[in-house]
C-alpha cells in the first residue's frame, strides 16, 4: 500500500476542496511543512508580506472559490493573523489556518523557545484561536491526525467558518496511507429533522399562498452558506421581487439585471423606491440575514408586515416561531421541489419592480470628481464576471450606488469592518479569479487611509504577476471617521503618500499608474478599451474632497456617533 | 472642587508616568476618547499606520522611557495589535493598551454592531487580551474607573508587563475630582519577606566571601525591571567581572567600556575568551535571566560551578534553593547597603578581564560587503547615547559582535522574535529618544525580508519629522530561514523592492537615501561627519550576499533545525 507523509496528506486534502494556492508567511516552525506544498500537483505557495495580510488574502480567496488555506508560524505569526481570522468568523467565510508549532517533545519539556511567552505554556495561542474559529485542533500524534484534518476541513466548509490546525514540526514526515485520499470528504449537511422541516415547509407555503406582495430579501449568509443557487431558483419559480442587503450586494447567482431586482435595502438609508417596495411587502422571505448596524441603516428596518420568514444556516424562524437546526439549504431545496408551492403560486400575480436608474450627478467635464458622481458612473466600467472589492468606509457605502452587471461578485467586510482588509483580500481574490479565468477582472476600491494599513500586499500582487485594478481614493485621511467624530481633529489626518510611486517601489514589472481628478478624466478612462483589458497591474489614484462622501455614509455616520454617545 | 472628565484623567495619569506620546489608530469607538489626549499639556497623539505597528511602537518607546501607552478600537483594532502586546508580555515591557469599546448600553443590549463577531458576545476580545497581559480591566461604570485605572498603571510598571483597559465610548465625559491627580501613583514594590530576604543575603554573602573568581551575568529582566542601577553599583562595589546575554546587550547603565566587561555570553556560541571567563567562574551572580534558546546558544550554558545565585523580579534562587517572592531590586539594594558584603570583599582580588578586540575581517576597499565585516566595523560609527534597534535574524545576531560605546541602549526581541517588530519599535524609540534629547541618535538594522511586514511605519517617522538611521540589509529574502531550512526553497524568496524610492513614496520631506555595497563605501560613510549628525531621516541600503550571515547565526540555525526535527 502506498504511503505519503502526513504533511503532504494535509495539503492534498486542502487541494481537493478547489484550492489552488496556499497563502502565508514562512517561519522556522513551519518550513519543513511548507516543503510539502510543493509536492502537491496543481498547488502553489504564494507568500504574503505579513500574516494579517495572509488571513485577509485567504478570506478574499475563499469568497471567490469557497474555501482557502494559509500557513503561519507559532505565536508571533498566528497572533498577527488572528484579526483576519476573526473577520472570517464574523462574516462566515470558510478557511483553514495551519500553524507550524514546535516539536511535541519541545512542548512536553516546556522548553523556553523563541516565539513563546517565556512561561513554558504552549497552549495559550490555541485557546485564543478557539475563540474566533468554528473548530480548532492541535495535532499531538500522527495516528489521529488524519481524522482530525478531515473533520476540520469538513466543519469549515459545511459551517462556512474558519478553523485552526496546529501542526508540530516533528510530524511532517509521519507516514499515512495514500489511499485515504481516494475517499472524498463527506461535505453533506446533516439532514433536517423531518417533522420540524415539514412544519416549516407547510408554514412557509401557507404564507406564500396568502401573499399578494411577497419580497425575497437576500443577505450575506445566503451567499456564504452557498444557498444562492437555491435563492436564484426561488426567484425564478416564484417571480417574487427581491432585494439585497449591502453585505449581499454582488452575491453569486443574484443578478441585478433581473427584472425582479428592486435594489439594495438598507432600512431607511435605502433609495426611496427600494424602501417602499420592500417595506410595503405583505411577506418577507429573508435568506441568511445578518442584521448588523451598517447592514441595516442602524437597525432601521421597517416592514409593514409581521409575516417574516427568516432562513438561516442553522435555524428557521416563521413570524415568532423558531425552528432550531432547520437549515436553510435543505429547506429551500425541499421547498423548490414541493408541488404544494407550485399550487400555492397558481394565482399569484408578480408585482413589477419600478426601478428608477440611479441618478448620475450632473457635473461638467472640468468639474472636480465627487463621490456621488464616481460611484454611479463606475457602473459603466464594470463588466460581467468582475470581482469588486470595496474597503470599509466611503468605498463600502459608495459601492451601493453602483449598478453591477450580471455575475459581478462583490466583496466587502461590512460587519467586521477591519480597515485595510480590502488590500489583502484583493490579493486573494485576484489569485482566485485567475485560477477560474485569467480574463476575470478584479477591482479594488480603497481609501488612502485604509491603504496605509496593508499597502505591502500590492507587492505580493506584483510578485505573482497579477493584474488587478487598484483604485486608491485619495481624500487625505480617514474621512469616515471625520464624519462620525473629529472633523478637524489631527488624529484623522495621515501622512500624504506619493501613490504614483507605489508600483515602482514594489518593482511591479508590468504596471501602469494613473491619476484622475476631473470628471472628464474619469469618464474617458471608463470608456477606454485598452484600460478595460486586465493585462497589467494598474493603480488609479482618484482625487476626492476631504469631506466628500456618499450620501448614505453621511447619514450612517450621524447614527454611529449617536450610538457611541448613548449612556 | 475641580472636576475633569474621566477620559482626561486617564491620560493625565499616563502622562505622569514619563509618557509624552500616545500611539495608536483612531476608530469610531475611540474618537471622543482621543479628544482627551489633546487636553493634556505636554502629551502628543501620534497615529500609527496600523495597530500592530502601534503595539510595536509602544514597546520600543517603553524600552527607552520605561512605560508607554496606545489606543485602538474594539475588535478589529485590538486584535490586530495583540501580537505586539504578547511580545511585550513575553519580554517584560511595561505598557497600557487602551481600547475604545461600544457604549455600555449597546453591550448590555447585545447590539449587532460592526467590529463584533456577530454573536452578541462583547467579552471575547477582553478574554484574549487577559491571556497576554499582566492585568486587564473593562470599565463598566464611572464610579470605579479611577481605582481601576490607577491599579492597572501601577501593576504594569511594578511588574514591567503590559496591561489592558477597555474603555466604553459613553464614559469619556464622566466627571471625577481633579484633585485625585495630586496624589502620585504608589509605584513601590511590596517589601520582601524579612526572614527570607535575610536568609538570601546571608547565603549570597557567604558564597561571595568564598569566591575567588565570581562573575556577574546580566540578563534582560535586570534591565526590564529597572535593576541596572543596582547592577552597576554591584559591579563597582565588588570589582567582579561581568558579562551580558544577547537580550541584555545595551542594557541601561551597563557599559561595555568598563574594565570588568567580559563580553556577550551565549553559551558555547560565545567568543572563546568570553566563554572561558564565564564558565571558569566559581560563583555566578545571575541578574534577571531569561534562559531562552536564542539567548543561550540553544541551552548550551556550561558553568564549571554549581554556585549560582539567580536574582529574578519575583524570586531568588541560591544553588538549588528557591526563595519565592524575594524580589531582585530590594534584595540588591539591601545587599549593596550591607556591611557584611564589604567585609566579605576585603580580601578579594579582582580577576582581570582579558578582552581581545573583536576581529575585523580583512577585506580590500573594493571587496563586497560581508556581514562579518559590517557588524564589527559598525562599532566605529556608534556614539555615546545611541539607541540601536536590531531586527530578529541576521541583525540581532550580528549586533552581538558590535562594540557599544558607553550608554548605548540596545533594543531587540530575542525571545518573542516577531519579524517586522523592529520597524515599529524604531518609530517608538525615535519618538522617545527625541523626548529625552533631540541629539540622541536612533539606528535601526532590519533585513529586507522583515522590512516588508511593517514598512509603512517609516511613514509615521516621516510624518512626525523624526530622523532615524534606517539600515536596510538587503540580502534578497529570508536569510535566517534559509539557514534553518529551505536554502533554495522559493518560500524564502521575496519580491525585490526599490528601497531607494521608499522615503520619496512616503513623502519624507527631509530625507536622504543611500546604498552601500563595497567595503570602502561603508567605511567612508562611517567616517563621514555630516552623515553622523541625525539631522534628517536616512535610509541606507546595505547590499549583502544571499547566504552571508554572522557566524553565530549560522551555528544557531543548525541547532534550531535539529530541535524542530526532534521527535
């Protein structure tokens, strides 16, 4: 029977989950483990500039391809990454963080090794990781490791959450049967309780049969838990109108060119037509809601109806009744297959969506660029299949007013909101996009303030010859913070950088750097066919006013300031 | 009676501890708290480019001035910083991390706010912080906050460890009596148990009275716990020879030009004369030992004697006997004041230290620079009062063979060893140094690989018009890792950067960038009087061979590789 090393087994298993790249940072407790990445056909090692960026990159990669993996070293490396992992946990992104740790014997002897706290306690970092991951394991012997690895990967994927694996340096060469890889991982969800599920289906179908104006509201966990194919089918089958939340804008399978698409619903920060369409519904089918402040216009949902069905990855709620462990995906699949649903829909007449085109601000060609104009006009530049990453702040609010063509994937971190995330995530996304199709474009929108946190990951893009569009919105500091508090306070100022020199400094060898500050310049760029082809790495500095911001951000900022001041 | 806000109280108390700068990153849960920094006379806010760099900066600042403080926001900010705090914990550096958190009412209502894990649990981040800090507190009401703040700062300073304070956004304006500030914090150590202390003193003096060749070995915790004045007096009083460990090289008050200075002791990685002098001792007085792998040549101490006295911050050990809670500083003070010690020394004849000058590699002026030559030659450039920061890797090993003039402060992170640390620490150190004396020079030595993790903090130096010397050792990747494992593996390669453009990219307005690759170029630079004056920010790229490394690092790397492979 053929044998392979446990280290290779780990990476083969990860590779089987549609993963073509391992991210991370080398360190002396993981070096011999990293050798094993190179032994897996079709798997690439792509080093990050630091561990936080690695965690962000894996998050971005996973949002495109469904799962991702990165490797860091013990203590210093894993703690640097933990904020990124917490973000994946908060926002339901599946990934595995593999940490190379000291040999088992060194741990047992409590050796005072570098990268330890100096107190002989090797368990602290694992304890911390366990608080922001769905499941975590520390391998202590070879014989149980295969089962631990398989279980971890399964749990990450079926729960769409990050997991953590501590891998001792001495167990890389431990031999396991190669044939274990022939059995694919079981990634099926546990079945719903049949009785509870039936009750849910009956309840939902009953509500649907009575509804005159139902609305499907698609939120982030629908996308993260891979329920958008079912959501799409539900839309097609029912002809119900639908809206998305900010966190679900650009969700896979949910196309904005669909006749039933009403827009982005953000409570009373929504555009009036969207607000009216959603809030006048007599039935809301909510798919994968995450009702966080920035995702709901500071909790300003205001439906006219109490007929709300919430489908979640791990429970369902019909009006006030909660059905624990009735999971969204199998429930939707049963619903779609139900003849009772088709019957209930027999007499339903779709309520047409009245979509008013997003208003483009009227500005002359020589006018200075504004956020209001920029985000709407950007719609004309986007193409089918693009991946659009928007940083927390003006970008994540601004992108709401951009129309996405079909099959544009949106990535943003509206709940966790760690500034700097988008740059690392863009690296992961551009790697993932190219693995799918080299023509797939990746566009990053990041402010000059946020960029400073994680700028070096542009170097990783250059090193890997990736060709993203890096739109750097230069408004001279932390504009979102200025809107919330401290408009003139120097703590919201930053060192101005010469963004025009960044790609040269990182020695990007096939690069273009541009700057636009006038309406005509941006409009011309968005029409330029050469510019539209992702054949080089591009940095586009977009000059904007210091206090200029999308309208919805201005409103959100007022509310956040009030919440903070509440006693 | 005058009242001040609790927010101002916090920063006034911090300012009283010799702190002139608050570091950190603004975020919407800390903005109104940051306003209070500006209300304290003599206190400056200096924002960092990201939170990990802020934690590193505070660590560097505290190593120069004894205490430091930084502010981040809830969740995202604090987790990004936690690796830096863990480093301060591991290496006994006093600091306070203040985290702006959501209002108490928002927490009580489990609001689904941004920067949360989405599960309504606001306690996770505090739990994580408590694992890598000496003490942590979450303010929940104004009335107890003053006592909590005072206790935290006291504990940080007397135990020389980081502490953590979570500060809710709604309690910034809570009023407290201003007069509370008139009573300085009690920073006295609790007294030693008198009987145990007397037993220790008698034991130590007995050993001293019998010793013919005693050696004082100064280690990191002697410096961190502010015992170097006592160590210095002990050297002067006893005339005993002394050595330092790598972690104590450049400790305050411990001068290498002293006739009793034997050199750096790193077990059998020491220079032969140092090894011989220390290991042939018949009594070792060890002050503040941290016996970690990189600090001891992988645990290769080999004293001829069993007469070892270990003074620690929280216990003393005489041969095999342990005296819990007999603390180093009061014990040394009693020892110095003891007439019995003077008697015991009456007949002592000092054993002269035979210091062989560090050998300078013989290279012609046109020869390529080598690590061996560079680190030794660097001695000629250093000046009294300099602060020297060396990154983990070739720099922290190389600096061991550099002679330090009087009063040079050395900063390195030999135990925790988080790569990238030195750049953030250099920003903190240069701010602290200037607060002491604008002529005080700060020199950073960082490899091109480590620089990539934290490069943006050079921007913070530029923004604050600081003038460090940034020596970037360009050896094309992670050389220390290559020595341990994977010499030709691509995971140890990095994207080459154009370091010559860095200061321009960060718009440093009074800057000089240089490159040296030949012996003559470096030798000329080290003699150049204009270059020697810290009147601008300077980046000096030092070109070195890919596998060139200080001799002691090569040996250490072999040992680390063996430890990792052990079963």
